[in-house]
């Protein structure tokens, strides 16, 4: 049985617990198989589930490479992800170049840890978007051969996993998402992906239902067992259009990889903020094209339905889940044997905090640069809970500043109390909470209750993100002023927020 997990910043405690679980069940280390997503450079750029600064984070990766290569030969010690860059707004060239540059940095990290490139390069796994595979294989093979001279040809092979886009899924007319996912999945299989994940059509609305998950799974089965696409190697080979597109992607991405290498590698580039800035600029440009109808999104900015038919949404009581986990941890702490970390049942938080006391917690470059125009109105764009996907929040912050707002961004993973404190300290008019499914029914009321507890009644609370329509009234009843779901036109949202502030502050004239 193969077990794959996303670990990233908390990779040490989670991998340790996985190993201990296997040993307790009688499985030897050499028999464990699977893949871990341990791509920390991508976290600093777009996904934000880092804990420690870049240098010790890279040391952790080197240590894991060494341990896994010696003790777990069937296990893939890292999955290098371009998918999350694409989801954050990167175009094809940025995704391809920065993913390959990440991979080169990890190869150097393994060599610095005392290993040969052939010890671990064949076990590297890439997590790709849709149409970059052909160019990516050429680019990866070129750099591995040119820079590291492997003796094993398998070290030059790019092993790829693909996932259909989450960003392309729309809340409006959601059954269109089935078609989008099918096209994306077909492109991945035609590109020769080794494995594939297909998203469910309702993930723009809430958590997948059994019905939507079955359709997502059957999409793969039909492509494999009815269309027989995986039986043909490189079916696009020789096509003028595809070869030309591959060559263009290869050339442009290679230029960007060279720029990154000249800076000293991806770790240095990430610390400078260069990749993150390029991705955020790309995301803002595309959002502007969509808002101005230059790019068509069917059912969103063109061919819209006059009346939407609600779909069934899976709901989970976030409060009950949290309370259950808290009780489990309490029982664990009361009964464990405090001998060694994993065997003593230390929690992920305890192990991570022990390392944090030595290395500190990383504060990214973007948090140090707040956009302050010095004009009213003023908004705090807040991310709460464990959601580290900040593309939407960054796009909103950038757009609102263009419309004359003074914008503050909360640190990721803020608590409701921290959000309220920042809102008071910065004297904002509006708290805009960016939310994903399952967290809005607990985190948003907690922010409003904290404002009430402190006697603060001059802050407007608005919410945006993936929120099922049936939860709208709950949030309005809790005190939310406005809700902006997927597909909202940003200029219209900015206008509505300005009007809300005008209503709230009668003696202040605000214009956009």
C-alpha cells in the first residue's frame, strides 16, 4: 500500500509519526512507499504553510533526503509543486521555470548533505499543472545533465503528478466545471502524466459530496479504460502546433531559470521576494482581464444564467470537529509516556514549537511591505484559521488599493482576536475576511463577538470566498454586512464597500 501526504512546514513531526505508525503495525522502513509533498520553497512563494526561515527549512529537506535514501528506498522524499504557483496566478512560463528552479535547488541541497545525485534524483516527483509536461521534461533533463553529470539516466527523468485546476472552478453554473475538469484531465493524460487527481465540480461552492467525488473519479476511469489515452506515448509528438508551443515554453522558461540561477539559486531568489512578486503581478493581470471581459469565463462574465439552481452542498460542523480534536489531544497528553517525541505522542504543534524556539518563525517579505496610500477608506483584508491560500486575498488587496483604499493585510493563520487587535490598532473602517468552506461559521462570528466584547462598534465586517449560499443568512444574522462570493466583480465590490462606509460614517465624504 502506498501512502502519500502533504506535509511541507510540519514535515518532521508528521513524517516521524507516519514512520512510528508503520513500525507499530509491523511494517519495516524499507517496505514503506509513497510520496511526501515537502516543497518548502513553494510555500515561501505562494502557499504559506512554512514555519521556519528558509535556511533551516532547506536543512530539514537535506536531512530527509539522506534519511529516506538510506532507510526508505521505496519512498519519494519530495514532491516539487508547480500546481500551487498556477493556482496563485502564475502563467505557464512562471510555473514551469520556478518549478524546475526549485528542483535544481533541492538537488544541490541533497548534494550538500553528502549524497550523490543518483542517490535521490530518481525519487524526485513533480506536481504539475496541465500543459507544461513536454517542455518540463526537456528542461529538467538538460539541467540535471549539464549541472550534475549523473551516472544513472533515470536521474534525468521527470516523474510527474498532475491535478486539475481548482482556480478554474466557478460557483456560477457549477456543472460547467465537469467539462472544465474533463478537458484539463485529458490534457494531462495526453501530456503523459504518471498520476492524476481530478477535482470535484462543486469545490468552488463547498466540500465535495459523494456524488461529485464519484464523477471526478469516473472522469479518470473513462479516460483510461474507455478512451485508452494512456496507452499511447506522446500522442502529440510531431504536431506543428504542439512542437512550436513546447519550444516557446522551453525557451522562455529557460531564460527565467537562468535569471534565477544567476541570483544564486531559488533559495536566494525566494528570500529576495522576486518569484512571489512576479506571480502576484501575473495574478493581478489575469484578474483584470476577467473583470474587463477580455477573458471569457462561461457562466461568470458571459453566458450567465438568469436564475441559478442551488446544488446540494456537503456541510461539516467545524465547531464539533475542533472540539473533538481538542478532546483527543487532551486525552493523549494525559496518557502518554514522555520518553521520546513520536513514541511519547508529542503533537505536531509541540514538536514544531520546539524547533521554532531554536530557529524562530519566518516572517515573509510581503508582510513587511504594507500598501498605504494615506487616503480613506481603509480596509483590513484578513485570513483566519489554517487556510494558507492567499491568492484571493492578495488580488483583492491589490485591486482595492487601486480604487483608492488604504489596505492592510493580516498575517496568515491569524486568530480572530489578532484580527480584531490589528483592525483597532490600524483604525480601519472595514474588516474583510477571506474564507474557505467550513471555517466561516466559526471564525467570522468569533471576530464579531470579539469586537462586541471590546465595545468596538465602528467596524464593518464583510466576508468573501467559498461560502455555500445556505450559510449566507447565518452570517448576516451574526452581524456580517456584505458577502462577496466567487465571480464577484471587484469594481462593484469596492463600490459597495465604499457605500457601506458612507452609511456607517455619516460625517465623512468618501469618493471613488
